[in-house]
């Protein structure tokens, strides 16, 4: 929800920074917008665009065989073949895959149960881009697997740093497209340059059925009409800064259509990660979350050791309510209206 008004002129927020974007092999989208790069792109061009706009697309980061492996592994995870998920018992072997997949919007920490998802964290074109825009020493702390079948909601405007705090604003999401993502099936939308404010905008409950149970960032100085869709071919990776405002809309493609994606979050190793509640007796200023994976360079805090804390979990889509993601007070508008007492004469 923006603080910009209808009288605010619509701006082109993308800053074109030039440089060699690499040898393109992908055919989608037909016209390559600014910010789309190939693995052989000039690192200086990659870095300049990311710093100015807060996002970029790396095309052909995963080859077709790797994409197919991610797709098949997604099905196996949802079927419970990599371990039962909370409140989701393993599927009956006779149940069709489509029926199983439609029960899920997002699974958190799939790399904790799947070697395929774990390998994706270490994808070499991805790591090369990360070391270009983040620095030589990079760690990963989270993965999220979105299934998003036809009819499933998107996520309202938000900044990832609201959920994973860093000390130095180095948080970056790497959004791997397992299916071609477009405006019909619910691709990402971004507000280019919105990361440069360095502000975490206030969040409110939206009550909007287009979106899942996560809150919406509000009062930022942009209009929805200034957002741009990031349409990508399967195998591409969208990188975005933790302060960049972004959202996705529902999958409105025909029944049986998916917009599967795997999102991994990274940051510089030099910064501690004050994520979660510190152990009793430990000062928050000293806390460093250690359920991490080093993907490049060295960890200056290796002496602290490493832990395995998180387990795979299922994110609610909003269908059936948001009690497990924000409490019973978080109702969608039509549900709240239905429960309102009837007027009396």
C-alpha cells in the first residue's frame, strides 16, 4: 500500500546502467529488458545495475536437466517422500501428483530434507553473481519452495529484511524459476530502486484475498503502476536486495498450471545474523544465528561453530484462515464481514 497519490506522476523507475549483459540464449521474454544478464556478462555491468536498481535477472543459471530435477524433487517433497511435513501426512501412492501439489503454496527449508534443494544453494552461476554483488564471503541461511498452483495467492508488498535481519543490509534473495514465470501465473513484481531508501516500511494486515497470510508494507512513496513484472524463463534466477519492495499476484493461469520457484537467501559472512531469539543469558548484540551454509570464501566467525536448528515447515496460503500465521485477528475482508453482527432496527 503506497503513500503516493493518484496525482503523483507515474515514473519509469529502472536505471539503465549499460555494459555487456552477456550472450543471450533464452527466448523469453521476447525483448530483453534492462537488468537481464547471462553468466558471461561483465561483472562490472552486473554490479552497477544491481546497486542502482536492487534486483537483476541471471538467465540460464540452471540447465534444462537441473530444472527438471528440481521439478521432480518438488513433487517428491510434497508427496512426503523426503519426510512427512507438519500437518501434511504422506500422500497415498495412488493419488495423482496434481492433487498433491495443489495442497501447498510454500514449504520453508526444503534443503533440510532434500539433497537436490541443498545442491541448488551451491549453484555455481548463482555463487558467481553473489560474489559480484555481495562480496567474496557469502553464507546462506534459508530456503523456500513455492509451488503456487493455479488459483493460489501471491504475497503483498514486502521487504525480505523485515523477516531476516542483517546488520549491514547485505541480505539478498536468489529466486530460482522452476517454471516459466509471467504475469498470468504470478511472477514477481518489483519497485526498482526502492532499496536505496534504507528504510523498512511499516507493515499492516491487508485482508486482501489476492495475497497470503503475510503482512503488507505500507506508506512507501511509490505507486503500484510504477512496478515492473519480472518475467523469466525456467532456469533463470532473480536476485533482489533485502530492502527492495516486491510482491507477486495470484496464479490466474488455467487449471493445472504452476509457478514453482525455489528462493534461497544469502548475505555476507562478515556480518553476524541476529535472526531469532538469542539464547537465555546472551546479549542480543552478541547473538549470531549459526544455522548457516558457507557458499563462498571464508567465515570469520567459524570459531562459533555451526548448528542445525530449522526443520521443513508449510506456510499457510490463507485458505482456511491465518491462525497459524499471525493469529485469529487476521481475517480476510469477506470473512470479517460475514462474522459481523447483523444490524437491528
